[in-house]
C-alpha cells in the first residue's frame, strides 16, 4: 500500500511539473511546501498561512487538474499550516523514506542526498560576455572528451562556476558519453579520502575516483594546506589523464594564483584549458532578472528590469536573494512590483554592494592591469605606454567617482581640467571603434582592459 501511495505521489509530481514548469515546482513544492497522501486525502502543507494562501490562490487550478489526471476516484485536497515538516504527521511526504524503515548508513544517506539534489543544466545557463568562453569550452569537452585536459574554470563567487560544473555533470549523465561520471567538491574529496585512511579502505577510494571517465571537482582552492590529500589528488589526475578520461575543475582564482597548492598541481591545472568567468555583466544581469521574475510570476516592466540590471550585484546568489525579497514584498503589499518598490525593498542591499571608489583605487588597478608604475601614470610623457593607461584612469575616475574635474586633474598631475574631458571623449571613441590599448609588452582590447579594471574594483 505504501509503495502504491509513493508511486501515486510521484505521478502527481510529474503531472504538476508539466502544468507549472520545473522552476516554479522546485521553488514552491520542493522547498516551501510539501505534498502528503493519507488514504483518499491529499494534504498540501507549508509552515506559514502566507504560503498556504499563495498556493491556493496561484496553483489551485493546476493542482486540481494534476490530481484528476493521476488519482482516480474522489480525492479530497486540503491546504493546511504544519509546524512539523519532518515527516512525523500522518501520510507520506513526497520523496521521503517510509515511516518505520531501518536506519540508513552514512554512505546511503549521502547517496540519497545526491539523488534529491537539484542540479543546474547547461540549457538553464544564461550566456553572456562574462561566461561565453567557459560555456563554449563546456560544450567542447562534451563533444571531444579527453582532448582538453583538464578544463579549469575560475572566477569570483557567484559568477556561475558551479552552475557550469553541474551542467556538465547533468549533460554527461544524459548523453551517456561517459560510463562513470563523478561530481564532488574538494571538501568532499578530502573527507572521503580521510574516511578511507581511517578504515573504509584506500583501495576502494582509489578505484572509485581513478577509474572515473569524467571527474568533476569544485572549489579546488580548498586543497591548500592538505598535503596528503594533494598527493592523492595528483595521482588521481594523472591516472585519469593517462586513461584518456576527462577532468573538469573549478576554483576562485587562476591556477598561477593558487601557490598554496604546490607547483605540481598548478602545472597540471595550467596544462589544459583555463577559462575565466567574470562577475555577471549588465546585459546578463538583465536577462537573469527577467528569468527570475518570470519564475516568481512577477510581471516586470522594461523600466524595472533596467533598474534591476543597473543596481543588482554581479553575483548570481545575491541576485536570487534580492528577487526573493522583492517578490515577498510584492506579495505582502498585494500589488505589482515597480521601480519605487524595488528601490525601497532593496535599498540596503544596493548600498552594501556599491563600493566607494577613490582616485587612488583607480590608479592602483590601472597600474596593476597595465604593468606600470604610478610615476609613469602621473608623468608628462605622451608615449602610448603612459598616455593610454592615463586616459583610461581618468575615464574610470569620471564614471565611478564623484571627484570634480579639478580634483582628477590635480591627482594625475595634469595642467588643465580640459585634459580630463579630452581623455573621457577619447576613451568613449575607443569603445565605439573597438580599439586596442598598448600594454608594456602587448596589446589589449579596450573592453577587456575596462572589464579587468572594473573586476579589480569589484564593480562588475
């Protein structure tokens, strides 16, 4: 009987997903609410009356249709507030174990958590200038596995590294191009290795990871300071590479900046394809805001989407949190979202995510990006080595500081504020014409130079 109930609930879940979409189902019925079946009654439970009212108002028609399609006979649907969502009430929770079952082991518990985890997909990834290269590389290794090893994805927090890794994992499982696919974090790799050393068996550990056809490890910077684990990882990477398997790794910094991992691992990481993802740019933020609004049934105007793109941070997690707050505000006020509501609801987040930029900060990042000394930037030299970085620095100063023309002029040792105005116009022309700027020993596209400086300033 219990198996029949669970099968019925599974069918109900599928039917409901077909009617409201996977994203909305995950948002509401995998986190905020639970479905329970007790004989001929379906209970829709949530921890607050607010959520219950929202579900009844927005999903009642779809729930009724899903029940009619999957549960023959007369099923009573009840919405109720539950202070206990742990599975102790009557009935069976969707996806929960049967009451009274024997305790599960740690390994079984980890496997169950892995099955329940919702992985992102490559199709869901919003591709923009900030992640186009890494997204293309992810597709390349799926089509030509083992030829580029390892694929190393690096970038700041919230830039989509984990989304890419999860997408690769999901696509590999679906395509069946790899017989054994393993995805885990560096912390998990370390924990499992220590468990193996302490009794579960090193041979089994090595067989599991060294025999993988595709091994994906996130947050490899976590291996810093773990000498024995780094040695094990080194042999694991070499074993998979020799067999023609595929490695995908991710970290918050470039391999050359992970000196604490040692030269051997840095050499392995650098020997494949290093793809840098950047903080989410404005166009991508706008697309994400539009998608997040749609998932929450918020009708966002073009003006609101522009405001969100301009003011939300370039961090996907923070963006999601901001949209949740905006949605909750709209629900509590029972009126549509607009710019005024967003300004009020997200004011503290916008302030916290907007850095205070000083002229000295701009000087520092420009000198670092162009590999020059501050003395050159402030010198009277008109050579491209000095003038290009100087004009870009003044352009950034005009865009990101409230400094007066005279202050910028004085800081960079210029004779007249007209020099600052001229520099601003010149850089705008470079951007329009897609010009390249001269570095100490090479050239760089102006948009790349600006993005590099903005990233250092945390401006996105």
